[in-house]
């Protein structure tokens, strides 16, 4: 039971991180605060996946709002999906092993 909740929390954690960073970047931008620090945290969050995400798959969009959504997706949300998928792949054999040892 504890492993199930721990696994669920770990799989949601990248999405919570991406959501908090999206909120902070948007909040700092709206209030004209120095958003470089929050943007730096966002890039730090997505840097392990930069080689995969930064391939020019997304063309330039002429709408500023749509371009910012593509930017948030590339920097925060696609890496969150990749982090969660990797954590799931790491935790899946562990759950199988725990179920097998209980029987």
C-alpha cells in the first residue's frame, strides 16, 4: 500500500514542478518582476531533455500567446512527461518484485 502511494506521488511530482514553475514565470511576468531566476529554474528542469526536445520540431508560430504556449511545452511540460515516464519505467519492476515476494 505504501509503495503504491509513493509511486503515485513520484510520478506526479514532475507535473507539480512544471505547474509551479509555469505559475511562477507567469506571475513574475505579469507583475514585471525579474523573471530570469524562474526562467533559469525552468531551463534547469528541462536541460537533461534539451537534446531530444530542441530539434526544431515546432515551427515558429506568429501568435505571441501560441508561441509562449509552445515555449512552456518545450521547456517544462514535455520534460515533465519524460521525467514521469522514466520514473514509471524505473518503478515498474520494483512493483512487480514486491508483488512477487508477497505471494
